[in-house]
C-alpha cells in the first residue's frame, strides 16, 4: 500500500512537471535553437531620422538572443552608430559573439529613446526540458504524497 | 604479436598528437572583441600629450594603438580599463614596446597635462594622456562616436584597437579581461 501511494504520488508529480515544463517551453520556444548569426541593418539616413524624433524603419526596440549567438550590425548610414557594446563606424559592420546571459538595456544611437533591449538567454535543449520536468515534478510528487498521507492515513493492519 | 600491437598503438597516438598540433597551429584566430569588418580607417587625432608635445595618431603607424576616452578623476571605468591594459602589457612582455596606449581626455577643465601625466604614470609611464582645445577635443569625440556629458563625467567607454596600418579592428568593453586584450594585440602585431 505504501509503495502504491509513492508510485501514484510520483506519477502525479511527473505529470504535473511535464505540463508546467512543456507549457513554459511553448512560451519560450524562440530560445529552442542553436546559436546563430543574427544581422541587424541600420539604414542610410537613420541618424537624420533620429535627430528629427522619428524611429528608424525596420529596427526593433528589443531583441531576444541565445547564448553564443553572433550579433552582426551593418551600418549603411554615413555616421557611426552605437549599440551597447558595439560601435559601428559609418558604412561598416561590427560583430560580437554574445557570451553572457542577461537582460539589459543598452545605450543605442539609432533608437529615438536611445535605449535598446538585449535579452540573452541560455539555449533551450532536451536536457533543459528534462531538468525542468524534474524540478517541478519531484517537489510536487512529495507534496502529493504528504497530502495523501494526511487526508487518507494508512490504516494499521489488525491481526 | 604483443610487440606489434604496442607499436600500432604508439603509431596511432603519434598520429593523433601530430594531427592535433596541426589543427591547433593552423586555426585561424578570431578577434575576441566587437570586430569591425571591413576595418575602418582610424580618424586622425591631433592633440597635445601629457609631456606638452604635439601628438598625431598617424605618427603611430607601425604600432598597435589602444585608444580610450576618459578622465583622470574617474572613480571606476577609466582606472579599471587602464588597469586591465596594464595587466595586458605585463602579459605581452617585450612585445608591448610595439603598442601605444592613448587616453583622450573627456574633462579638459580638470585634466591638465600634469594631472594626465600623474594619472597615466600610475599604470605605465609610456601611456599617453591627450588634451587640447575644446574644439580639438570635440572633433576627436565626434570622430570616434564618443558621447561626453556632465562635464566629461559621463562618457562612452569603448577601448578602440587600432592596428599597425592605422585601421580600427575591434572595440573592447572596460570589463574585458587582460588576457583577451593581450591575445588580440599579440595577433595584430603579427601584421594579420
């Protein structure tokens, strides 16, 4: 009976862990990939548009990356631009491999707000998903067992 | 039979070691900072150094130049960057004689020639601090995309790495480790 309860609690915990982990995985699916080269182009005339208070077309205000991604910024403008750790001379390109996890707001010369959000996360892979399932499932299994033991205590066998 | 097996094992190990060495030695070096491609010609800087002598960046061709913009009363980023560069110099050893470190002042009011000399000497007497007229400094700041605000106390913190031909090859952040700086400088000193 005890073993049966442990087994039921464990199955319940693992099912809970799978549901929670997989829903989170679906939500964070954009990070389920290998590191890539990601290009961002600063069009010609961007500095002029920013000086006029306009947003540069085609440039997002924040981006998500996976650890190990290489960010490549192509500057087609006639003036140098800055994006956080990257300084890009006029009509040139700068690239940097992102090697630190973090969610940071960087100083940026081609956004009207002068800030650019850079979210770097560890890549989601199978081992991450398994760890997620175990980290949610094991505690929930223990809780389920304890709850069951309190609500339905084991009866002593009478001889 | 046993001797034959032993010799085959030794041969395999030798082949593996040689192959590893070949792969390692022919591996193309990848610069560790924010790489600029194609390399951008470094804009001329005409200022006065901390010894009172005229300084022209174009006269530094033949050396790798590490260019920084900061001020002597900076409490954190500037001394941190200079300290990292100093440690990189220690790692480079004799090769450091082909490297010139330059800091352009962002606070010309307080950064007198003597103040710059005293500041740079704390790290290495060969490091040069540059200052000039407001117009000269503003041109240098603009040419290198340096933001200077709050009387120079708020400023961009890029470390520009200029190769022996006078081209900007990459930039580093202040928290870049000295061995990364030394590795890339050593590579650029080979002329590649």
